[in-house]
C-alpha cells in the first residue's frame, strides 16, 4: 500500500474523487479527515455514521465496541467514545 502525503493511497484517491465530484467522503484516518477539511471537502468517519445511525445507547455501545475490536482502536479513544455515548440525550 502506498503513501500519499501521510495518508494511504486509497484515502488519497477517495479525497481526489470527492473533490472532483463535489461529494462528501468517508475516511477512517485522522490525517485524511484533516486533509479533507483543509481542502474544503465534507468528510465523515465510521464513528460519525455509527453515532448518527444508532439512536439507542446500548446498541451504540455494542457497535462501537465491535468497531473498536475490528480496527484495534486505542483504549483511550474507546473510553472517550463511551463517555460521548453517556453524554447523549436519551
């Protein structure tokens, strides 16, 4: 896998396509998200989608934990996400 300015080739290609077509992009890396913002491209992360699409707290907790396992999310990041879930209005 290549590297384009600190982000993977796939995310670089997704950003280029989004910019060319004036569409939002789904990215998983923080660097890609920051680059999208700098380029004026609307971006979302898988976490954004999980929060937006899961209104029930317990189901969201389960989905976030499953995602965290899949991507080997850092414990500190998982703890932060769990706090965000608790702060949500029911």
